[in-house]
C-alpha cells in the first residue's frame, strides 16, 4: 500500500488557525460596531429629547415674557398709584402737623396775643409765624409761655427772633417751630 503524503496538511492547519483568528476578530469587530451603533442611537435619542425640551422651554419663556409685557402697563399704573399715595399721605401728615402746631399755640396765649403771618416750609419741616402782643407785659407773658416746659416738651426746637415795636406800642416777634416726625405721626 502506498503511503500517501499530505503536503497540504500543514497548510490546512495554518488556514484553520487564520480562520479562527478571523472569526474572533470578526466577533470583536461586530461587538464594537454594535456598541458604536447603540451609542450613536443613544446620542441621537438624547439629542432629540434635549431639543424637544429646549423648544418647550423656549415656548414657556416666550409665553412668560408676553405675560410680563402685557402686565407692564398695570405694574406702571400700580407703582404710580403707590407713589401718589405716598406723596398724599406725606402732604396730609405735614398739614396735620401744621394744624396741630397752630392750634396748640393759639390755645396757649390770651386774647391780647395775635398769631399772624403763618408760613410752613415743608423741606425743613418748619412752621414760621408772627406773634403780636399789645403791650410789654403781654410780650413778657409770651416769652414765659414759649419758654415753659409744656411748649419745650412738645416743640423742643423753637426759635424766637426779629422783636419789633410798632408805633401803636404793640410788639411783634417772629417764631420758628421745628415740626418733627413725632408730631406729624400722632
């Protein structure tokens, strides 16, 4: 029997080995390709969802902006109204303080003393008025009253100036009273 020599055996072994390596490499490439495809699909889905969320947020932002702009005139009206109320309440408080001070000083003096020339300086919160006394004795009473504890307690900042004697023997005096916050607020 003749013996056969198989020269292709070694070559077949090498070919089988190469085919095994190629199959393993093909599996690895397939897995890598699958992962790349999966990651790409994931990235596309994430991009699509983020874009959709962004569009929703932009539409909400636009709606909110339009709401704010539509209510801007109401806000301006409200702020104007509040400022007017502040000014009016300050004016009424100043007026009340002035009226209280005038009533206070009118009740302090006798009938021989006249209060005239009333002027209110709102920026300095000062009430300026002239006091006219018929005689020197009445003027002395005016000085006593203006220096009394009752007056100093209510109006601690009172200034007297411009004492004059007229031809008929009467005296006039200019008084300035600082009308403070505590008098106005009460």
